[in-house]
C-alpha cells in the first residue's frame, strides 16, 4: 500500500466520495501530500549524505598527522636547543646545536652508554648511525620522548654535577623515572629507558632550514 493511497483512504472499506468536486479536492490533497513527502525525504537524504560525503575527505588532524614540518634554525646558537617544536606525527621534536667540546665528548669512547654505536637500526635512519646520530655533527634532531614510557626529557647541557649524576657530561634527563641520555640522545646503562632517543627522518633545505619527516630521496 502506497503512502498516497493510505493518505486518501484508497483501499479503505469506507464509501468513497463520488462527486466531481470532492474527487478533485482529494486529487489536489494527494498531490500535495506526495510533494511534501518528497521534499521532506529529499531534505532527510541531504542531511544524511553530509557525514557520508565528509568522510571521503580526511580531517585536518588526519592530514596533519604525518605531514612534514619545516623548521627555521637560523637563530639557534651553539649550546642551545630548539624545542619542543610543533609536533610531527604527534611527537615533539628536539633540535640541538652542539658546541665543539660536546662533539669531542661524543666521539670519545664511553662505556656508560647502552648503545654507543646506535646498533639498533630502528631508532635512527642509516645516515644518523654515527657518534652524533645526525647528518651534520653540530645539529642533532631527535624525537623528544623517553623510550621508557614516553615522558619528555629535559635538556641539561652544562658539564657539571647534577643531583641525578655527579659526573654529568651534558645531555637529557627524564624527570619521570630518571633515564639519562647524552648529547646525541644515546641512553645510559642501567636506567629504565631501553633505547636511544629516536631520530626522525629529516633533510636540510639550506644551512638554516630543515624539514622533519622527509629524507633526501623525498625531495
């Protein structure tokens, strides 16, 4: 039974009007109801289609999740850190400008480190598997999350005794559970963190501009 028939009582057992005037009135009423139903149905379909069509386009959050981040490091002086920078893939980025004496310490043998040669290839690209864990010795780029439980380590770059290490040589200290990392993000033995700080893929556009999230082959 159609909605129009139900509305006009077309299949009803009651007597139907037979005069010309009444029949014309019922036709007009039926056309009005059909038109109104179609209009309401069209509006309903339109509203229902909005979230469906919108789902075809990724949200701004989804678009930004893996988007590369461009950083200007022209004002980053030796001994300073830029960061945490705008997140890449939801992770904070540390950019460190290391002084010459810090580079010398990184190149020296250090038995206190758990992975001094960055043997765990999952923690950095191949071009960062060196004492500085970076493309350019002075500029280090790291994901600023402790590999223990994801807290953000704090920079302590001065070579001086600290409450957490009387022989501190500069680097990062995680205040959550005491993990320590050197100026290249290499983890110290015997702390909760199991791995070095991750190095994200990155490339230099110029001496002062780098892109986080792209390797040289992505250019």
